[in-house]
C-alpha cells in the first residue's frame, strides 16, 4: 500500500525555488517519498551503492529533471560538492538530498549552503496521516509502531522481527559509516537498555555505572543515537516561579513498539505525535516552537509541555485510563492558567472539561489534531 505522505505537497512547492534536504529515521519512507518526484528512477543516486557512488565522484550524473541523492551525508565533502552542483545546474533542474541522519549536523568541509535549501524532517505514520477513526486501529498503531513496513504488515511477529533487524542495521550500517565507534558490543547494550528508561529523566551517570563505561563515552553515544534519529530527547521546562528541575533530559524512541510497558509505550507514541507536529510547524512556518517536559523539586511531573517563544502554550499528561486530572497537571495549570492543559487517555470515551479548566480527551480525538 502506498501512503501519500503529509509533507509531499510542501516539498513539491519548495523544489520550485531551492533544494530540499529530507532527514528522518531509516526506513521511515524518505526514499519512497523522494522517488515520487522522479519521472523515472533515472535521477536516483544512492551513495551506499558503488555504481552510484562512482557516478557522483566522477560527476557523470544522469540527464533528469530531478536528482535525488540518497545518504549523501556519508560523503565527507558532500556539502561543498552539492553547493557547487546547485550553483552550476540549470534553473529547471531540481535537487533532493535525503539521509537517515541529521543533515544539519553532518557538514564536513565545504562552503555554507545558507539560502540554497529547505530542510524537512519525515516522521513515522500517525493517527492523522493514516486517517484513523476507530479504537482498534489506534491500538494497532500503538502495538506495531508507525514505520510503514511493520505497520502495513499487520503482524506483531513481523513487527518484532523488523524492529530487531532495524536496530542491528542502524548500528552496523548507519552509525559506523559516519561515526568512529570502537566498542560495538557496548553500544548495542546501550541501545537495548534505553527502551526500559523511557519516560523518566535520563541519568547518564546511571548508564555509566550499568554499562561500566566512562561518562564521556555514554554522552557521546546517546548524542549519536539522537543524531541518527533512533531517539529524541526533550529538556525540562523551568521558569523560576515553579522551582523546576533543570537537569536531565527525558528520551523517547521513534519506534515506540520497542517499549514493553503499556503506559510508557502510550506516552512515547503521544510524544512522537507531538514532535512530528512541532517539526512540521518549524519546517513549514519557521515557528519558534519546542517540546519539553515539567518536573519540579517536589517531584510533580507533567509528561509534555509545548512552548512557543519560550512561553507554554499546551501541556499534556498521558494516562491509559485515568480520567481524573493529576495533581501535577492541576498545579501547572494553576501557575499557567492561559496554557491549554490536557490529560489524554488511551481509552475511547467522551471528552470533558474538568472544573479546573483541564481537558480530558481520548487519544483517538486528541491525536487527530496534529499531522
């Protein structure tokens, strides 16, 4: 099944003026999306394929209206190379560069590309993108995750096999192609350990003790996993008037099917939906909008806080079934009455507004707000 992606029309519009850089997790659909802009496969070049790599290095590119360069960030001089290509190409020729890593980070050498491209991030499938309207379909998404292959397989067994192979390839094919990693075994242990720690502030010191590695190595590896779109981290929201904790970040996985605990998996899925919308707002409108969480010195904690220009505009607490607002959410609402406060539940019941002004909304309705 071919699923039209939520940013397709935006990319088509941007290609009329500039290059498009497309980032996101491996196997999230970047190549499939990019190829929809080709009249044939003639313009597709993948750095991982030796034949295509030779064409790129020799400059013997195909005669096509659109060039798609996949995984080009693995070429150390890619930014300078693509700048030269863009500056000398005919105005009618369009360029898409894709990669399973943060293309804004891997900028080895070359001149600045400022003003020459628009950057888009492609996320896993979501409630809105799939047009989900039934509770059983929501539960299927929660169980299988939002990556196209396992989701459309409609098989929990196939999804588990895919997830296991995905993690192996991420380390053995993607990470070692752009990063120097001497101890692959310990990195694999870290990747296996992280899903158990979702939803709580991530203590690098605890990980250091568990894996018996130094703090610098753990910090670097977690950053690498973030740059490779395996995980994402969110910092705490902490103005002085609420005595917030200003230390560890929380982390979540783009593949939420890794999370065994039902409550944490649901929280992770909601976090992915929120981040997808935030990245879409940043990429399409340039809004200064961020995803954070709240925790204060009294251990009152709210799962997610969306801020714009540093001001909280929405806070979200995730619960499988509890429809009574948490004390932490009540506290946060009292401190920021103008901020929309929502407790989202996995169960499909009616929405209602608590006397405090907090909205209790089922996930099926809440997640349909986004992209």
